């Protein structure tokens, strides 16, 4: 199986995070507690890992902060 190009993977992460932003906005910025925010980020990392993509490597290759692949798009 061939890995998806970084741009495609980041597009999916961006769409996911932006959708979570919409939910958060519907609750006036209070949809997710701090622990839940961390769990959401960890879940995204685990999903990437299950697909054979190492989130920190993906971040590094694309000039993003290691440990927070959601950062560029996350409002919560």
C-alpha cells in the first residue's frame, strides 16, 4: 500500500479540525473541556498512526510544530 502524499493527509486533518471548530463555535467556544481537547488531538494522532502515518514526522516535514498536527487550524 502506498502512503498518501502529505498534502492529502494534511487536507483531511484540516477538514476534521475545521469541522470541530464549527461544533465548538456552536457552543460559544465551550464545546470541549481541556481534557477533551487533548483527547481529540491524541485521537487524530492515533488515527494517523493506524494509517501508518507518524504525526510528528508529518509535522516536521511540513514545518509544523511537532506534537500538534492540529495547531494551524485549531480554534479550540
